[in-house]
């Protein structure tokens, strides 16, 4: 079939104008910076029938950086998503003497802000084409026509250069010149491309600033307490690991769960901000390493009282011996010494027992609480000479904390951080793709049976992402080596507790099974845990685990 027009300058001009409009829409929709640069060059080649081209961006230090390079007839695709680096150094826009480097056509177009249309590089004497000729000698190519167009932003600043090589007649395939119509098309495209590039860079800069800001908040929270440092950095990573594993499974209840790039970013942001409310939590509660800690650990006061009791026992024995000698009575020193030794040993045992109680644990037995209460009934004489109970009511109350080191009142203060987190996050004006951040971040203390806090949500009322974060938060806390009130658990210990929490309807059962089946715990451990924590895990012994392969 013959072409509608024989003159290339007018071949389907309306269609090419329509294509230009479609390109503008496509460029505005492209979200990836590298793909955007490739799209600009590809479309410029397509609407002008060019054989090749190069796209430069203006870099710091007044240089033009090679970004993308295509030559169809030679099969060359370098830069961008090709994975092939461009082996050429940036083009300096000024000489060492500070003079404009106008001999290089791309630089000249950038400096002057004007399009340069060269019919034949070999007959051109204005610009330096020795590099082009060398390339042609090496490849057998013939670089002829060049169209070099500066890309300007809304402030008329050149941000890049679009250079096309060897216009081809679409009917015969012969190399020809870039027409005036070609030049107008590419100049229009360059203008649209510059707008798209600037908009994308602004978005990337805003995102970079936003990410730096949320990481700053997370680091500030971690730095606020030396005992939870790293928690706000580790939880987002474990959250991402588990979410990716859940999205990858092809069997089981979660096989329909998927995530887009925007979903991943949204979850990442939620992970970084999941504890932002802790900025309102007092340090004396966050850092309470032992049950008796306030400004200092009051166990040392109790140690002193034990020493006072021991001193009084020794003085009492000595006084009895003196009295017996004065009255000429028999004093059985061996028997008395045996009684004193037993009394002192009992005091030492009680002191060591209270020291152990002062360190938080997963659970304090009732018999231990009863022993603390019995010790508290003893009397001692304080420095003012007043006799009083060995333990104050507040000391007794704290020493008999069942789990951890916090009293119920202090735990309420800690728990309020999630309310503060939700209030803070819900107050932010999110773009569309981050609107779920408050729900994801605010749900990590909820339970599947509705007994969690702060809202008492059930599993059905929570997103998969919020349930993922709940498991990540718990597992990180169980295995963390920087908590003052407990030792870092091994993998098998932590997974056993996590399995019991599944059976207790605390965590999501399906995500727990993915966590085990896909060995997410091991990937996390290899990156964050101490070597001695990574012990052998027999998944058949983990409570509640159901293999996905069943």
C-alpha cells in the first residue's frame, strides 16, 4: 500500500499531533523517574522516526549527565532500566577557565536554551564531533542528522537536553534531516517532559523529606529511651517481611491478599510511625527497669535495711553475752552462734529473694507474693529510731507486680501511647495513597477476639496490614536484646509464646502460620538477633502452628 503522502514533512501530521497529546497524558501518569526518562526519549524517537537518541539531565557542578541512550539499528539500549551503564563521563558545561563549552552541541543547546538542528554532522564546522566520528569508526555507523532540544522548567531554567539522531524516512527507511515540523513536535514534547520531570522531582523531594521526617521522629522515640532503641526501626522491617510473605503465598486463606507499590509504601510509613505516641510517655515509665525503680532503684534501700537487721541481731547477741558475764550466768556461745548464723543466713536468703522479685518476669507465682508479704511484716528501726514495717505499702505493691516491672497504673500510662499515636496520625492531612496509615499503625495492640486496646477491635474489623503489624510488634519485643526487665529470648522461646498467643486468639492465626511456614522469623533473626538467640526451631512443637502445605 502506498503512503497517503509522498512528502515526509506532511505524512499524517494530524496523527502525530494526536500522538503528542497522548504522550503528554502518559508522561503525567508515569510515577517512576527512570521509566519517565525512557518514555520521553522513546516517544520523541517515535514521533520523529529517529533511529537513536540520548537524554541528558543537568547535574550539580554544571554538568550534563548521560541518562538514557538508544540506537535502534545497532541494538543499543544503555542507561535506565536496561541495566547497561553508559560508559561516557558527564559533559562539562564550562571549561577549566570558566568559559562556556559551546563546541559541544548538547552543552550549547543547554547554555543558550535554544534548539539546534544539524542536517549533517560531518559537514558541520560549528561543533566538535570527533567523539561521534570515533564512535562511527568503531561501529560502522553513520551519524548524520541531529536534533538537540533543551528541556526547560516553569522558571525557564534548562533541566535537561533531548537529543535525537538520524531521522528516517518512514516510507523508505533512508536517513534524512529533521524537518521544521519534527522540531516543533519535539520542542512541544520537551516542554511537556520538563513539566513531568519537575513535578516528579518535586514529589520525590517531598517524599524524601517526609520519609526523613518520620524516621527522625522514630529515631527520637528510640533515643528517648536507651532500653527500646531500635524498636521503631526494626518493627517496620519485620512488618514488611511478613506482609511480603503473606502476599506471596498461593494457598490458604491469604492467597487473595496482594500489595501494590503504593500499598507497600503506605505500610512502611505506618510501621515507622506505629509508636509515635510514645513521645508523650514519661521516661520514668518507659525506662522502669525494675519494679522498685523511680529516680533510682529502691532495692538498695531495702539492702540497707537488711544490713541494719543483721547488725541488730549481732548487737543483741553481744548484749546477751555481756549481761550473762556480768550476772555470772552461763552463756552457751556455740549454741548462740549457731542461732545467729541461721538468722543471718535467713536474712541473706530473703534479701536475694527480694532482689529476684525486683527483676520483672513473665509471671510471678502466688507463693512468691505471699513470701514478699511475710517479709514485709517484719519490723526494723529506721535512722530516726522509729520502728516501722520492713517494706512500705508502695514497695510491697511494686514488688508483687505479676508481670514485668510496671504497676497497673504505670501500664495505663504506657498503653495511652497508642491512643496518642492514633490522635496524632488522624490529625494529619494524608494524600490518597497514605489514608490507611492511622488504621495500620493504630491497630498493633488490638486482639483478634476484641479484647485488645484502645478500640477493642475484632479480627473482622481490622485490615490484614494492621494484623501483620501486631505480630511484628510482639515478636520484636520478645526477641529484643535491649530490654532491661527481661533477657532476650531465643527463637524457639519466642515462637512458643507467639503460638500460645495464637491459641489465645491474641494474634491473627493465618498470618502466624505464614510467619512460621515462610520462615519469616529466621530471615528477621539472621539480620537482627544475636547468634546465641538463633537456636534450632522444631516447627512441629510450636503451639497452634498449622502448615500451609496441608
